[in-house]
């Protein structure tokens, strides 16, 4: 384990004005996204769409890294004899890889989920490093509901996150630890605060037990939000205040950065809330960078602009560049709605 390399990579991923594109949709998920625009999901269309994003001129001003899927990290360009990984690396964008294998029912709990993927992980991590990956991601899912989440669910998922993180660092890869408290439901912002605080306390307890080197890791959490279907959902200013307060209670100062997931928020909501968080952070002395690791928040617009048509690839690239640009501004607390394309 090269601690200096891990530290350098983690800090580069949360560089000023930059964040991460999550392009790690599974085959099933990207098919659903393509279905929504009437595009067929074939290997060629998947490469075409992702390569368009990866090649977008100037996007490396705002994008520090890209999380890839197992299929994608092995694919080559359709335009020239080079890999998709090389296209990113040649622009100074760090390639990463999703290494969990999705969620399944948590044994002993009828309504909760556990993340799979530890079996064979050490060998897969070594292979991913050889393919050019320099960071990894593992997502755990925590649901808020009646008598949920259970302590059992939080502890099991936190332990798995810690085992994954330790194995990633052994392979020379920076782990992005993602305990996502879902925004599905009618819960209040205070309920989200309490569940997220409990979850993060357990996650960092388990990371300590597994001897994870915090300076070479990143956290990818949810923001503290009202449930998606809650009445009188909290405004961005309250989201910012409670999000930062929750992290002050739970996230060690040794962690270089926090990269928020967009987590079911619309483009506008994810950008506005990120901006509010960073505006408040600019008035404080916080130990971590507050950045982004967005999937839908960066991809919804280019996906619609593309519509599965080769004649629209330039429009898709322009839409992606714009989302990256405004999200980069929000990451610095410098976003305004006047930046949006009318």
C-alpha cells in the first residue's frame, strides 16, 4: 500500500472546482435509461454515449474522475484504437470503478437490503488497477421507514463498506465509501439527519476497526434532505445547515473530501443544494472539501439531448459540458440560476 499515492489521488479527486461523474450504471440500469429516450441498449450505443461524454472538450475543467462499470473499463473507442480509460487519463481525468455487485435482501429482515460483492474482490481489485483504475466505489443502501432502518442493517452494511475499503487500499486504489440514506418516503429532514448521523458513526467505527487509511479515502453520502414525498420539503438553506452539522458530528478531519451523490434529486435541486452547502461552508473552517459525484445530476440532460440519434451527439456533449460547468460552480458556492440555459 503506497500511502502517498492514495493521499495524492484522493486529494486530486476533490480538487477545487471539480467533482466526479458517476458513469457506472449496470447493464440493467442503463437499459432503463435508454428505454426512456427510445434508444436501444447495445454495446455500440453504450460506448457511443459514454465516449461522447468522456471526449467532451473542456469537461476536464470540472470533472476530476469518472466511475466506470466493469463492461466500460474494458471497452475501446469506436473512433480510434484506444481504450476508454486512456481517453480519460489523457485528459487528466482519473478512471475509477464500481466494485460492488448490487443489493439483495438482507437475511433476517423483510424490508432492508445488503450489498453483495466481497467474494473474489481482492483479485478483481488487482485486475482493475492493472486496467488503469485508481479509485473504487461501493454503495450501501439505508431505507427510512416505519421502524427502519434497523441497527442490524446499519452494522452489516457498515462492516461491508469497511472490508471493501481496506481491500481497495491494499490494491493501491482509493475507496469511495457510499452509505446512501435513501430520500424515498415522506420522512422529515430531521429524521434523515438522525438516520444519517447514526449510519456515519457506525461506518467510521468500522473503518477504524479495519485499519482504513482515512487520508486515502473519500465519503460519498446523501445530503440531509426531506423525503421525496414529504409535505413542506426543507429549503436549500436548511439542507446546507443540517448537512454540514451532521458531518461535523461524524466525519473525521483526516478524510480529504466529501463527494455528494445526487440521489434522486432533479438536476436543479442537486445543483442548488450543493451550492447552498458550499456557500455556507465558505463562511466556516471545515476540514474537508465538499464536492460531488453525480450520475443522474450530470447525465439526465445529455441523455435527453442525445435521444439515441447520432445526429444529436454534439448536442449531448454541449448539454453535458453545461451540467459539468454549473455543477463545478455550485461546488464552489458560485452557482446562480442565471447560469441555466433558458
